[in-house]
């Protein structure tokens, strides 16, 4: 080969390599879009913009709920979205039936950012064939709202049946009340889920106790405004309800506050889950970790008032919101919470019959 030709070929090869390398460095992520199906408020625009600035990923948000998430992902066999946010009790059963989610690669999740008890609970409650399918994001609890000036001795759900508070208590006739009372009376209702006969025995016992306690109840509240007004007027002194209602009342009257019961609050968790046909795993895991960074998680909680699985976010909350979580849901309380697992088929029908009998009794 003649030298001039050889030099020219070397130049072309080097130039081509340099051009390709430069193009790769400037291009950023190959797939720049993250498609999320989630709940209203869970992906604030402020954080979407910050995520784009840090990573180069654009975020497309589809607002939904549990039923719609399942329906949309079933229709596509787990396609159409890169990240979903179902409640933890709506994952394992649909994985087993429809295979619409894929197992989480926890090596790509920064577990140091997440409350360990909450992460462990979500892993356990989304376990299918030895693999888990979710990472916790948002939680909410139900416990007690108490006017401590009028009912200072109320510390657990059983106190809502105490005759000394006759006409001054309220709760809903819904399944959380059955489960909460079960824990307060020494049962572990979630451990009985797989034994229908034992679960029916538990329901029969709680039914008897709720019927015996009916004279104590002022009313079975059916909407949040009804409960708030009853607490404000001091018609009701103690109730079973959500932390947000208790904190709202606390802003108006320092004697009223949310209290985690001695037997443990009940709680739901909304999660991060990856659809089976996600096309952008890098962006999905990046978003999970980004949302669990304390400063980012605090942006969400300050706006929506829901708890976050980010264990250090409390340090970045607005003072009044930080005070609520430090009073009502400190780490030691979170460690004792009963997180809702998947409900087996047929169980809610059993509970419904129990609640109907309690409601109809004299």
C-alpha cells in the first residue's frame, strides 16, 4: 500500500471514531421519555422539570387509579407505560393472574433513601414466586382522632366501645373498622386471610362486640365533612379516621389531634411498579430514586400532606407539616403499623355480611 493512501485511510478511521464518540456523548439517554401512569398529585410539575434538568428524561403522565391501571395494562399485556403506581394490595394478585408487572431489580433501587420497615412490608406484600414487585412511595393511615380535653383516656380502638363515652364516639361501618377492632382485641386479621373458617370466627366475635357497643356510638360517619363538623361542635369526642382529618382539626383546636392506636394504625401504600413491557427501565429506576431523595419527597408531602417512604424527608417539610408527622407518625409508630396486604377473593363479601348485620341490629 502506498504511504499517502495509507495515511488517508488512517485519518478517515480516526475521524469517524471521534465523530461517533462525540455524538454519543452529546446525545444523552437513548430513550428520553418516561411514561408514568399514576395518581393525581403524585408527579408534581416542579419535580418533573427538575428531573428533566438533572437527567434529560421527559416525563409523560397519565392520571389514573387502581382499577384503570389494571385495565389499561391488561389490555396491552403490560405495555404502554414504563412506570405505574398501584397500591400494594393490588399487585400480587394481578401479577399471578395477568403478569402485567415485572419483578423489581432492587440492586437499582437506593434503599438507603427509604424507610426500612416500609420497604420490607412492601416487599413481603408483593411477593410472587419468590420475587417482589414494588417499591413504596406514598402512604396514609387510619387511627384515632381524639379531643384529649374531653376524652383523655382514649388510646385504642376498644375505647370507642367504652360506655363512659356513650354518645360521643363515631366510626365508619366499613372493613377497616373490623380489622382495626380485631387488632385491638388481640387478633392478627391479616394472618387469617388464608383461612376462611378462622376469619369467619374472627368476624363473628367482632360482630358481637360491635353490636354490644352500638349504644356508645353517636353515629357511623359516612363522609369526612360530617365527621369534622361533629368533632368541631364537640358532639363527638373520639373517632376512627385518617391522619389528615385529625391534623386539619388540630390546626383549629389544639385539643384535637390524630393518635396512632396502641394496637397499631392501619395503612395503605401506593408504590412504584414496573409494567412487564416497560421500554425505559433506566428512566423508571432513575425516577424512583429521584422521588425518594429527601428534598424531592418533601416537595410532594408539603403539597399533598401524605406521608412519603423517603425516610429523611421530614427534615425538609414545612414546620407545621413536620410537626404533624413527628407527633403522629414518628419512626417507632411506623414500625408498628399494619400495612394492608392483598385481599383474597371472597373475603370482602364475608365482611360485608358482617357489617350488614351490625347495621341492622337493635
